[in-house]
């Protein structure tokens, strides 16, 4: 006996990939996610390839996973895919401390974040 299958939450023309525990703050990651929302999948890959932000490489890997899920699991056409959603969420926060003057300590928060990328097959206009 196994667990019953969960119903699919996305439409039939959509595929998703999630990257968890990326070592950057959600605010910085959202700047990269904002730059690819609504773009064609190929254009978004190119934009991430030449982005100067460090975390763009991890976002690019997540987008490639979403494209692969669309192609292999849902038989969608790769050339017609667009990035319909790129949402960022908070992860855990590692808390560190550094000694400060006069016996005090300064807090350092090292934030992690998650990103969810949903690609959708664009309908051809008749």
C-alpha cells in the first residue's frame, strides 16, 4: 500500500522547478527573479548566463530544471515556453556573532532563500 497521489496543482500547459536553501537573502534573489519574469525561456537563460550577480547561476540551473520538467514530464514544446512565475521565499537564517568593543557582541544574520519557477507553454494566436 502506498500513499494516494496528490492532484496536480498546475495547469496541463505548465511545469515547475524549486530550488531550496540558496545562500543569499530573498531581497537579492528577487532582483534576479524579477529580471526574468514574463520572458521567453531561451531569452531568460541568456539573460541569466550574462548576469553579473553571483546567484544568477543557481537561478539558471533552476530554470533549466523547469524546462526539462516541461519537456520530459509534460511533453511541452520547449520553443514556446515562457517564464510565467518566479517567486522567492524566505529560508532559514543562520545567526552568528562577532565580538564588539566593551564586551558587547554584534549579530550577523546569514539568510537563505527559496525560488520557485513556473514555465508555461504559450498558446499560438490564430
